């Protein structure tokens, strides 16, 4: 992506029964990816080697980290710690930004 003003919410679009992702930054030191989840879609439990910050900019999501469940809505964020199991589920259509810093 070059130098330009962009509305974050317009960068990814919803698709029926799908999860859409778009990588904005992908560097050795980290990455930023935008996602659009249709209602009911999700990512099964997994771990990541680095901390990951999730920022919800549209809709509602359920995020499970280890044995704790969090309900987030637009304007809220949460840090998913490295090596802790986590999962995401769309309570409604939702869009999020995932930022992972590797160093």
C-alpha cells in the first residue's frame, strides 16, 4: 500500500459465509492484517509465537484466550499473549485489525 489516506473500514469487505483477509504490512519485524468475518464464522483455537493485538472496528466478536471469554465490539481491543491458545468467533458480522510485532 502506498502513501494514501484510506478508511480502515472500507479496506476489506464482507463475503457471505466467509472470512476475508488483507495484509497491509508484512515485514520481518511484524505485520498488520485486516479481516472481515461473516456472522458465525471464526478461527479455531490455535497459538501464535508472538503477542497479537486485535482491534475491532465494526460489529461484535467473541474472543477466547486460554479459558477466558471476551465479548468485544467496535472501538475495543485486546492483546492475545504469545503462546496462549486463542480462538475468535463472529457474534455478528465484524471487521478487525490484527497487529503482530515479532521483535
